[in-house]
């Protein structure tokens, strides 16, 4: 049996095809997995555990069915859904992991994280991340009424889009030094992350030892996931796993 990883699904009511694909993924391939890891940006916008806009309730119900069936599902926060908290856990049955976190996949130590913290050359984003990952700032935001939260989030996304449009692609990718720092601090050689939307299995050298940096795809066009079995990690389509 394999361990499955997905990231950057970006579920929203505006993308109903992807919602149905993900629900089928949970009800199909995930049911026979050893474990499922969702590495951030499951939702395109999650503004607190009271955010019951479609498709959020349907997705949480599907996750709950999966976890009640005995499949452990763990998530990490992405930059679009970092406000998921205790009520999300209660309703879905998922476990929220710290970042980075070290897990063992078929006996192999693997570091998991969303990946945005590895993009250290994007200094504007890192300043934003420091502000919004601050628990006090998150509490202040969550104390706003929901309509105000929606308006604030829309303004921030517009501002972010303006910066991103002018940013060279390489600045928004990970930096090698940040990758190596995280691997060394966790005494590991292998990593799985998302965020960059550039699926690939990279070979890395960690102080003379061979390792892998596995980058998950997004679900905007494809539905790329990682299946890690006894032979190692494989990038595959979620639909392919159902065939």
C-alpha cells in the first residue's frame, strides 16, 4: 500500500470540475492508502473555521468519511488556508502538522512542508508571511465579521497579484540553501512540498549523501499527486490512480 500526497488543490466554487475530481480522489484511491498528506492550499480561500461557503462543507464531510474509514489524513497550512484550526480538525478528522515536520514513509525519513518558506528570494512575500503567520494577527483578523474578512482578503490578493506579475519566475521558486537548511536541521535527505506549482522529482546532495526533493503539482489544469510506495515516489495523475 502507498502513501499519497497532494497540494495546491485550490478548491473553490468557481472550479467545480476540480472539486468533483478531488472528492473522487478521496472516495477512491485514498481509501486504500496507508496515509494521506495534504500539503497546503487545499482551499483557494479559507477565512476561518466558520467559512462555510461551498464547497467547504462538502470537502470536510468527505474528509471525515475517509478518516472514519481508518485512513489517517494529515494537513499542513498553505498560504491560502492557514486559518484552519480546531473546528476544521473536529469536522474533518484530519491532523494539522507543524512545519516543517518529519515523517517516515515506508521507513524513509521525509520532511514535509508547504514550501512557501523555502522561497526566500521573494522578500516581499516573506515579509507578508511573517505578519500573517503571527498568531496575534490571526486572532485579530478572525475577530472581524465575515464580510469584512472577505473584503480584506480580496484586497490582499489583488495586491499580491500586482507584485507577482512583475516578479521573475526564479525568485518565486525555492532557494537551494533554504532546502538544505531544512533537511540538515531535520537530519533528513528527502523532502516533499508544494507551493511552486512545478511538479518534479529533484535529486539533491545533502553533504555528500543523495536525496530527493519532490515537488507536488497543482490542480488548476491537471491533478498531479505523489504516490510513495516501496519503490519510492512517483508523480501521477489522481485520475490515473482511479483507472
